[in-house]
C-alpha cells in the first residue's frame, strides 16, 4: 500500500480569504486522519498565502500519523522545521513568487547547498525528501547530498496522461528502479488525481507515499471530504 498524505494548503487558502480561523485547519487535519489519511502535508510559502509558518507547530501538536512540511529551504523555513521537528521535511526549489511548484532540484548545481541544508535536518531526526524530476543523474545526485527520499514531481506525467500515458509514465518507472537500487525512499506528488493516480502506482514501483491536495480538495467540493479521501485511498491500494 502507498501512504496517502493529504495536502491541506487549499483549505488554508479558503481560511485566509476571510481573515478568520474558518475553516479551522487543525480540525480539518484531524478529520482527514479520522477519514483514513496516513499523513498531513502543508507547504508554507514566504508570502503565507495559504499555509502559514504558525500552522506548523499547531499541526505538530495534533497530527497522529505523519506530518510532512514542504518548502523552499530559506532560513526562516528551516528554523521553523528544526524547532517543530516534523516527521518529514520535503525540500522544494520553488521561487518565492511561484504560483505552484513546477520543477525538481538540480542536485548537481546545488550539491553543496543541499548537503549543508540536509545535514542539520537529519541530525535533528527529521526524514528529508527532495522534490525531483525523473532524471537519472539528478537521482544519483540526491543520494550524494544525503537525502532519505525523493519526491517525484509528477506534473509532466499528469499533463501527458490523457494523450500518451505509457510515454508519460516510463521515465518514472526507470527512475524509481534506480532510486530504489540506491537505497532512496520514493514519494510522489503534483497534479495526481482520481483519473491518473492508479495507473501511476500500478506501473511505478516502490512508491511509499503520495502527497495530494489540490485535486483531493476539489473533489471534496462535490463528494465531501470523507468520501474524497476514501476514493483516493482506494487508488493507493491498487494491485501492483
């Protein structure tokens, strides 16, 4: 089974639109776990347009499964992560002005930087994952910088899925096999949904966790949060 971590950034976005604590992000996280989610993810950005830095400690105190904090490793982000000690920190190379994450790390160009960032996180007992494209030399670089896991950026897969699903998934199959051979854990996320998730998990081996937010919360508008999580969990239990 692949673990489902629910990204609740979009819930935070709705909360922030009215300047109050409604919907209550902490309660939503607790409800997601009650409905079967095996992890909670937030991605606080510098402008805090959805998840905020203060949400990290609030969620840390209530999440009973696994808390995954994603973000660009700027000093303020790293300070919050080291103080709160989530189960996992996923490093993402998104610019402060980025609408959403749209590329993985260049682990060759940023090798020294990533080594310097990952070392203290691992010393603090935080499992560290890095957002990455399905490119073999970048995965080899992920091993060299000391990452525990990689998180595949699956945006390109999702965008090609309806027209050429086999072509879209092939780079991830090859890259997953390489990552596993190097001893790296494998996560995946971005634009995965009820149409493309099962095919991805059926074909890409060794995927331990998917982080899904935008599609899951959008589906919840129609079917409700509990039923939406249930449907995604079914996809994660697909026979491989």
